[in-house]
C-alpha cells in the first residue's frame, strides 16, 4: 500500500507540480498587478510564446525519438535572416516562409545524418552544429543586423487576422498538425518506438537511421518556421538573436511532460509547457525583475524541469 501511495504521489508531482507552482505565481501576480489578467496581456503572452511553442514542437519530436537539438536557436536565426533576403528579392512572404522551412530542414538533415550514420551522440553533433550555423549566420549578414526587411515583412509576426495576431494562429495550426503527426500517423508512432526502446524498435523492423533523420527533418521544419516568425516579429535579421532559445524549447517540452529519456509525452504537453514558460516570463516582466535575474530564473527552471523528470522516471521504475 505504501509503495502504491508513493507512486501515486510521484505521478501527481510529475504531472501537476509545475502547474500548481505557476497557478500560485498567477494568483500572486494578479493581486500585485491588476494588468496581468487583462485580455490584452493574456493575448500578449500567447503572442510572445509563439516562437517558444514552435521550438517546443521541434525539440519534442527530437526528444520523443531519443534525440536532441542544441542547434535550434542558431538554425532559427539563419532561417530567419535568409528569409529576409528572399523576401527583399522576391517580394513574396510565401516564398520567404517556404525557404525558411526548407533551410531548417536542410540544416537538420545534416545534424540527423551525423547522428544516424556517424553514430555521434546528438548532444555533441548538434552542439557542433550550433556553433557552425551561428558562424554561418554571421558570415551571411556580415555580422550586422539586417534592418532593410522590405515592405510588409512584419506582417507574419505582427499582423492580425481579425482580432487574432498571426503568430497565435500559426502556433495553433502547427499545434494541430503536430498533434495529428504524433497521435494519428505511423510516423509519430515510430518516433515513440524509437525513443522508448531503440533495440525493440530495430527488432520490429523500424529503420533506426531513417527515423532519426526523419525526426530531425520534422524538427527542422518547425524551427525554420519559427525563424521567419521571430524575424518578422522584431522586423529585423539579428545574427546574435534568440540566444538560449533552444533551452526554452527544451524546458517547455519537459515541463509539458515530454520525457527527457524519450518515448513519452504528447503534443498538448508541448503547448502547455510553452504557455507555462510564457506566463513565468510575463510575471517577471510585470514585477519589474531585472533581465539578468530573469536569465538566472529561466536557467533554474530548465534544471528543475529536467531534474524533476529524471527523478520521477527513476522512482516509477524502482
């Protein structure tokens, strides 16, 4: 009985602790600052987390399949800066978005191939790609921020369809696509199998190399789209931008229940994790917390999220 009760407590902590803590923060902030629960501020939170959510989808695909992408932020920036050049040359937002997505997939194809064919650990492979792609972005832009974005480039990140900001619409559409991919397709099921037990997946006929590469390709598509949304939101191409965003994507995934060891989690959890990150950041801003202190808190959130996942996973299997 004690063992059963202990496991029930562990499972409850794993699923709901971060939500309880966030709810407590929200109650405190609503009392301290009456602007927090306004429609304008809540809409602003959703707009701000759009990039985090897209990165959470990307990281979730990798983590569920037993991989990792530390190059996501660098890929995001490279895709975003490249999309500006495409838009300035062509005047087509659609073409710029397609190029950003394809570049994200191309970069991740390289990362996935290194992991799949050279047996380099994902951490090492994507850490190297993180530095290489960021360097390529500085070469692409000459180290300077791109401020000539062309007319209406900001429409993707700053525009509206009716009363709803475009980034929120993009996030919702991508969340639906992500859910269908994970829960309703053979591809998604094989990602879970790959992350849950690689040897069992191989024994069942799943091509390990193929699905490692496919997981990185899917992640690259979300990352590339996040790149053009990010650059459009700030209406610039910043080669030094989005620093640490891969950590936010990983944190959102793990907070939302995507098991860091792979094979567990769902699309809804990635969205919830991104919302939790956005609420925490918004609360800190409304309370006037210094930006440097916010970095410390965000770093601690990532550590706590991964540590909590590791602890609860070990307790379930003991």
